[in-house]
């Protein structure tokens, strides 16, 4: 049996081991800021609002939502 010698972790392995516990929203915000993709923000806001309306349409709030349209 041969023993393997430990190697120095690569940059990829260091990044994979770095768990900062960031939320999805903070990671998305960092992505927008770093890549200057600010045009994605209105699209995501509209998608979140539509998703919220769809979820609320199956609850007791449905009659109030239907009066908006």
C-alpha cells in the first residue's frame, strides 16, 4: 500500500471550502454589482410580483386579488 502525500489545495478547492452562508438574494445582488447587469433587476422584480400573485390566488386573498384586474 502506498501512502498519498497531501497536496496544497488549489484555488478552486479553497473557493469550494469557503462557506460564508450568504443568502440567495445577497449572492444575486453581488452578481448584479460585479457584472453590471442592472437590467436584470426589473425583470426579477416583475417575476417575483407575478409569482406572489399566483401563490395568493389559491388562498383566501383571492377575491381581493381578482378585484384588481
